[in-house]
């Protein structure tokens, strides 16, 4: 599967080895484009306001979470309404390990991912027998159980009061500073993107997609269905755990409100709007869902200056608008923003001679 | 030499008997055709051999091992591969990816090495890609290798499915009506591929087919099924003159 890059003409390119042929950055133009994007994000925080940086930080966290959920839902064809709770497992692991055990944040971060992966894998076991709606309900149970445990195991989690952690420090750089956190979050986000792209052009990722497309044929090809479904749940929850740990470092207050079932559904919305089974889609969806409420608020402010009542109305309509957008996407572009963007590129590929 | 031995296999769905007391041996390197009227239990037999159905009673021995209780993926690892009557490809994936999935059991990279895709995993991908390209050349599907299989015409999909099954490098290949719904030319191509596979790789095959012309030309031995029971077995010529077979196909002569 060779990814197509926007506005990159890749005709007249030939390869002489399979390694070249299977490269993601297939054409020189694609390499230049990716380098340009990375350079853009490297210098970005020096040109924008701290508020803008903080928004990008939230998007980066959401991208990691959305990638994880897309691995499970979009690429493996399972479903999970417990993604928010798995993020919670990651965040609370960091909170407990740094405040109660005294580990540094940097040591706790990978452990948060692993802890979430283990919990996710356990809740993935029913997926061998359950499909579709039934699996959705089983993962909803995971959400409820985890949140219940967090609220009621007060000796460990401080219950609804939450855990306050110190901002992680790297040498003299404190992650309380938005710009420092930006580079840290972006590094993790880029790693997550690269790893996901790589996974789905190698053996395990292909097996995930085989399970999604035709699980019986996958079994006949020698793929152990239970193993790969549980692996997908584990990997998905690992990403969620890392995203949760990152969110913990960002907010520095870990409370259960950040990991409720609404969060799980919001992540599902991200990957549906962005595009199921698409790495780029996860990024677009995460950005879209993070920016939408901000956009709505500024729209409300704008209209509110001359129509005071409409501001209140717009803000209270936010949830309904989310729902409406998801429905519209499901009807008109089930493959999401990623497909929309791809169509635009395809159009301009041959433009203006598109006959 | 015996590759697969089925003894006294029975399979029931509720009150319906799909297979009853079937015993069958398949020798290494031969092409065994399984024929019979619709509902005779041919596909059920294949499903039992590769583990999609669990038989009620009876034993299946493959390469000297009792595989009666093995799940499908374990049987695949032992070298049993198949194609399906109604194409079961991974339709969102490309031809390349589908056939690469046939190499799954021969590859070793895991989640972490795959995510890093440096060194080990990449070398593996390149090595197995070479093997996949050989199969693509053999089946003459070079021009569609990057197309999602869902967009391909039926005849090509059948060919890709054969390619995926071959990529597993099976000892035993189960072909469930590989020529169903094809025109004469496509059938001739497929028959040629089957004979080439037998010749080049020496793969043992069990073939379900309704076209008697193909069956008689391609197979070394024929087993005839009717109502879940094996009613005859022998060389194509013997089968053509077997009165029980003629009766099963054409009915009893009156008077």
C-alpha cells in the first residue's frame, strides 16, 4: 500500500529494489514535503501565542489517543467504548507511581502504557466470542468498571479528589512551560504516527487488517484470531495509556472527569470523522474534534457581541452539533476527512486536464 | 506415501447429517478430485480438514499427526491451505497485501519490530516480497498487484485467492470449486495453473469441481460423494463406468 502524498506528482518514478519499492517516502517530492512539515512544526512555537501552543498540545495528545483507537476499530474491525478509561489507567498509573512510589515521570511514562495495555488486553478477551454491538457493550462494561474502581479505591487514587502531580522536568526545562511541553508532546506524537504507519506495512498490522476484512479466511491463513484480537486491544490501550500519561503531565491534576464515557465517545467520533482505518484520518479527526469547540466558542463570542442571546444558544448546542456532524459524516463521507482530502488531491493530480 | 488420512468422519448439524462415516486417504503429490451432487458434503469435508468445522466423530491424521482437535490456524502452520467457493479475500487490501498475508506463518516480525520497521522487519518484508512476486509472475497478475482486490473482476479474484493459498507453501492445498462461474478460457487457464502447481511444487491437492471434463483431465484419483457418504473412489476411468456413480448423477433406470 503506497501512500499518496498531496500534490506530489509521482509519475516517471521507477525503482530497482523491493526495499525502494516499499518505502513510505517513495518520491523525492514526498521526502521534501515531509521534511517541510517537520520543519514547520519545529519553528511553529516561536511564531504563535502561548494559547495557540496549548491548543496544539491538546491536539497532539488527542492524535496519540485517536491513533490507538483507530488501530483497534479502523484497522482490526473491533469496537471499544472504553478508550477513555484506558487513558485513565495510563494517567492514574503516572499519578500513583510519581506521588506514592516516587518514580520519576520519565520512568512512569512507559509503565503507564504497559499498564493500560495489560488492562486493555484483559478486556479484549471477550472479543473472540463477541462481535459488533455485543462487543461494544462488553467494552462499555470495561469503561464502567475502571471508572468505578478509580472513584472507589480512594486509598490509591484519592477518589474524586484526584491526584496532583508536579510538572515533569528534563534538566532545567520544566514541562509546565507550554513550549517545552510542545516539543515533548510532538516528539511522542511523531513517534506514534511513524510506528503506526510502519506497523500497517508489516506482518502484524497486515494480520490486523485481515482479521477486520474476513476473520475466517485470516484463521485459515494461520492467524490466531484470539491472539491478534487481544494484541490489538493491548496495543490500542497502550497508545491510550501514553496519551493519558501525557494529559496528566499537561493538566497536572488527574481527575476521573477527564476519562469518562463521554471521552470514549469523543474519541470514537474523532476516528469516524477523520476516517476509519487511516493514520492520517486519526490526525485530522483529532485536530477537528479539538478545534471544533474552540471554534464554536469564538463564533459565539463574535455573534454574541451584537446578538447576546445567540452566544448562550450556540454554546449549549455544542453537543448536539457534535452529534449532527457525526451523522452527516456517516451519511455523506463514511470514510471521513481522510477520504475527502484524498479526493481533493486526486482532483488536483490531473487538474486542469482531468478528463 | 500417505499425506492425509481421514477415518470414519461424521458431521451433524442438528438433525442433518452432513458427513457420515467418511474414510479417505490422500497420497503425497496427487490431485484428488471430490465430486458429487449439490449438498453431498464436499465443502463440509474441506471445512473439516482445515478445521473450520469440528467433526462429530472420526479422526483426521495429517503428516502422521492427529489434527482432529487443532484450530484452523494451527493446521495452516502444519501446511494446509485452501481457497473458498465464494471468494474470501481481504477485500480492502491490495493484491500484494493479500498474497503477503499468505506468507504470514513464514514471517517472524512482531508488533515492536514491525513498528520500528528497521533491519529485521524490513529484511523480512523484502525477502518475502520476492517470494510473493514469484507467485504473482506465475499467476500472471502483475498488472493488478497494487489494486484493492475488491475492485477486481471475479476471475482475477479467484486467481488472487489461489495465489494467497500458494504463498503459504502448503503441503496440502484444498481447492473448493476454483472454476465455478468461469468461461471456457478462464477454466483452461485455471486448469493449467493447477497442473503447473502440481508439477513445479509437487503440492498435493484436493479439488472440488463440477465440470466433469476438467475433473477427468486434471485429477489422478476421484472420490464421489452423495448424501454425505463416499460412494465410490478410483481412477477417473473407473469412476466414469461405476454404476453407483451413474445412478447418483442420473438416477435409477426405470424398468
